[in-house]
C-alpha cells in the first residue's frame, strides 16, 4: 500500500463501527423495528395480508405506494441518520485505512436498517424488484437527509420521484435508485463532521404561560429528539395498523370507524406523551428555583407544562386522521369527524399522561415502576372503555383528564411563605 494506507482486519473495524454508529442506530430504531416485527407476525403471511398482496397493491396504486414509502422513510430515517452522522464514529475517518473498506461497513449497516422493507419486497416481488425498491428507499432517505443542498441532489430526487410515481420496470428503478442512494448517502456522510450554523432566532410568548410553554418546547426539541422521532414512528405504525384493519374490516357506520381508529391510535399517543413527560418534568425541576423566585402561579405552571405535550400529541393525531382519511378515501363529513375525534383524544391523552407522570415521579427510586404501572392501567382502561362505550368513551377520558389536571394527590403548597422577620 502507498501513502501510509493499509488494509485492516474486518472484525476490529466492524466492532468499532458497531460500538459507535451501530449502537446509536440500534437505540433509535430497535423499539420501532421490534414493534414492526410484532405487528407483521399478526398481519402478514397466514394471518392476514401476504407480502405478495401488499407488493401487488403498491405496484398498482400510486396512493398506496406513496403511503408506504412515506411511512417507511419516516420510520427508517433515525437509524440511517445515526449510521451516517454519529459523531463518535468520526475518528474512524482519520485512520490510515482504505476508504472503500470503511464505506463497505457503513453500507452493510444501511442495508441492515432496511431489513423490514427488504423482507416485504423480496418476499412479495422477487429479487430484482426487491433490490430496486430497497435502493429506492435508501435513496429517498439519504436525499432527504442531504436537504438537497446541490442541484445534482435535487435532480436525483426528481428522477427518483418520477420513476417511483410511474411504476417503471424494476431494472429502470434500480438504475435510477442506486446512483441516488450513493449520491445522497455520500453527501450526508461527507457533510456530517461540518459544524452547523445557528440562526439564533428566538420567540417570546405574549403571556407568561405561552413564554414558559415555548421554553419547554425548545428544551424538548433540544433534549428529546430521539423521543420525538420515536413518537412519529409509533404514529406511523398506528396508521399502518389502522389502514389494514379498516381495509379488511370496512366499517358500517361512523361510530365503528371512530372506534377502530381510536383503538389503534390511543395507545400510541399515550405512550408518546408519557415518554415526552419525563424530559419535560426534568426540565421543570431544573427551573424550579427560578419559577419559585418569580412567584409563578400554579395555573400558569400547569398550562405551560401541558401545552407542549398537547401540541405534539395533537399534531400526531392530525397526521394520523388526515393520512387515514385520504388512504381510505373517506367522504368529507366522515373525514372531518375522524379528525375532530382524534384531535380531542390527543389533547385528553396528553393531559392524562402528564398527570400520570406527575403522580409517578416522586424521587424515591420507584418512579419507573409507578410510571409503567400507571401507563399500563391507563391503556387497559382506554381499551375497555372503547369496547364497552364506543365513541362515548371520550366523555370518560374527559373526566379522567380533568382529574389529572387538578392533581388531587399532590398537597397544595404556597410558593411565597411570607416576609422574613429579623430579630435583634
């Protein structure tokens, strides 16, 4: 070898990459992939829709193909980003080893991240069609991560969209997708060590509650991006389950439609809100001294801590309702009813999850156990209420959310204890 570049054994290189970028990717993607595996074991093969039926449906329908690509791109994005941009793996780039050897290991990790998608296409469409759509999924995700900063990346994205939209033969899709994946992945990998400039823009609310809620949302965005990514992935998984459940069991009335949709969405929303409540309450604890000094009212605190969770949950519920209505081609009145019901459920479940987190977190070492117990009991109660009461269960959820908002289990303490008397 010349220029000091020597090949190294594959095992140490793979071990180093697995301990850095691989670990980060597993932390972000493993919960979602396990959920997909559990869902697939119920819905696919002999229990429901076969991979061949799914592939045929996606090949024939542009809407189904776009729906599936959109969900999978969002679901696989955290793992692909971690494999390409994890800072702890940057030291491998400085080692005197052939670049192709490192890129081959990274490419192997990217293919592992596409395993669920590859299973559906390889099982249902064969080798050629499977390879073409695996490369297309990698190209779509990597080009999305590249933010289309250069004209050539924009051109590659346009060609990829054209090929996927036209349902071209697999060899044409493969011929366009492989260069797009190489171009997008290479751009993301090369730009990852570059420092990112911050615009430094700020926003201050017009009221104390809005300002404090904006601060909490900013802290969530900075500290809980992994939880937010998992929240989006869980919502997409709930959307997938809702779509196939309603496709195989067409609802006879608006009430049955809402019960099916809420049954699949409410567990995801409750888990999302509970996972986001931890970082939010931790941030509030760190700011407790400042809030006490400022004499912040209890009502302002409750409103500020609930607003970010309610906004995130409402956004996910809106995404679920809009995508499900479009996929099922619901009439406008049913689509609007579905959206309003899921929006109300999202806000109620956010308040309920926050109340459960406030009840569970006491700082005595048993917080996690209480939170798991509370969330499990709430999930069981949600399911039972929907089975027994149907859409009227939203009234029960409203009462439970109102109780969680008041927090009757917490003693009322005054922030201001009165003036301090100095004695001679």
